[in-house]
């Protein structure tokens, strides 16, 4: 009965940033974009009440591992999918989860689907990239502005640290926007679904100082590189990389940032 179902529904926990996707049309668009194939090893992060989980389980020949941190939602999911042997529920924090071990256990790379909580989306993306060899691709829902930052190119208004950091390892394809009404409760912002495909080989050999150079450059994005990187590289060192010291960080390609990082490698060798 609907009333009984509502009574069993666990309370929303604000600390987990929970906005439950419930629009069937949006759910189907995500699944169609993912296009599961027999033999795929699917991973759903934050299944919530299981709306997307149920659709993923409809694809035969795939394994599905669902990672849920909320113990009450985990109990609900265990009850709802108790007769689904291909679904393994992990009551765990995705920020601490060992995706490499899971891929080893499954015998192949993972395909991740998720409606990521906005409050942990960036650290969770970096957590997943730390396990890049174990992951084939990600189809994730993020705040629309975050997707814009991921997909931005040099010179774009949204181009910045996040996109530059992910560029060596990931190909980004923005898929579609999702309005607040697709969620319960509705968030105050729009969302977007993005496909992140892990590169078989990095776009370039990433310098150990790449993160430090990118972080310093975008800490004050309106500064010139000469000023933003003054604690790391001299004007002469920047010029020697065929980079204009008077340029703004948002005009540089990821490869140019890596060239600057390699200069720092040599300076500190």
C-alpha cells in the first residue's frame, strides 16, 4: 500500500546531501547513455532508494555493485533487492572504497553510474581517478556548473583547475541537463549528466609537480602566470617553456601546464 511504503521510507539525511532521483524519463536516459552490455561490471554509487538500481538490474549478464553509506537506505535496498543475486550491496563510504580491489574481484574494469552528492562530488571524482586503471568509464550526475567546468576548453569562462587536473586521464562528454523537479526533494540548482571515459594511456606523461602548478595558477585566476607562480618559477623559467609570463591561467592548455611543471621538476632535482 502507498501509505505503508511511505512509512517504511527512511528519513533523508542532510549531511549526505541526499536528493533522490525519481523521474523515470531521466533514469532511462542515463541507462541508455550507459548502454550496459553483457559482461559489464557495473557500479552504482549512492543508489539511495533504488530507482536507478532497478533499471540497471534489468540488463542480463552484468554484475552490479551498489555502494551506499546510509545504513537505513542500505537496509531498504537489501529488502527491495533480496531476490537479485547479481546485485551486491556494499554499506560503505565511496570516498574510502577500494575500487581497484573490486575490479580485481570482478575480473575486469568497472563502469560507474551515480547521482553524486554535490557536497562530495569533486573529492569523489579524484578518488575514482586514483583507481583509474580499474575503471572504464563513468556516467555521473553532477551540479550543472561542475559539468561545465569539466567540459570547458582553454579560454572558456568555466575553464579552471578541475578540468585541467582531469584532462590527462579523462575524455569528457556532456550529455544532458536535468531540472530540479527530477529529484525529491528538488535541489536549488540544475544538474547535468556527463560521460567520463578513462584514457587507456594518459594524454601526456604527467609531471609530479603538475597538481602544485595547476593549483597555484588558479588560486587567484585573475593574476598573470608571472605573479601566480612566483613562488614556484621565475619569469625566465616560464618564458623558457614557450609560455607568456603575462598570460592568464585560463588561456593555457593542460599540456602547457605540464611543461611548466616539468620546469619545476628540473629546478628542484
